[in-house]
C-alpha cells in the first residue's frame, strides 16, 4: 500500500510537470510583443587597422658573421618606392631600391665588432628596421 502511494505521487508529479510545460510552451508561442518593447541589437564589426605593406629583407650580411675584408656588401629587398638607409659606426648611406625593390651597397667596416642598421622608409612614413652585427677579423679558425 505504501509503495502504491509513492508510485502514484511520482506519476502525479510527472503529469503535473508535463501539463505545466505544455501550457508554458503554448503561452510563449502565442504571446504578442508590442513593437515598442522590441530592442534591436546592432553588432559592429570594427575595421582592422591597415596592414603595413612595407617589408624589409636583408640577404647579406648575416647576423654575427665574421668577415676578413673591410668592405662588406649589404643587400636585400624592400618596396620599390621606399628609401633605404644603411647606417654603420662611420657612415650613413641613402639608397633608392631598383624597380623590383632590390638594393645593394658596399660599406667599409672597422676592426672588431660593427653594427649595421638598415632602415626602409615608405613614402607614408612607415619604417622597417633590421640591425646586424658583424665582426672584422683576419684570424683563421
């Protein structure tokens, strides 16, 4: 008798939940919302910042290279309309790249360690920097 009451109570709860769910579903599907209560949500896609088209690739010399000649060729590639500045401990050279963006210049370095900084400057003012360290030494290893 006691188990019958528990089973009947359980069935009554399930039927009650089922009826309540159906009534709620019907209420939601037939509900009319006045137009002044509807809120519009606008999602804005921020525009990404303009990507720099300026690039600078340095083919020669390699970083931390040891050379046995005082004259070193600095070569690489950048935008054709950029201006290239090659700075060493002694001088600053300004170069205009070829129509394909290639550039090359011979520079004289000091004894020991030398830093070479290459800067490409686009007409709009954007800059790209590369710094290489090379060492002049006549010792054989």
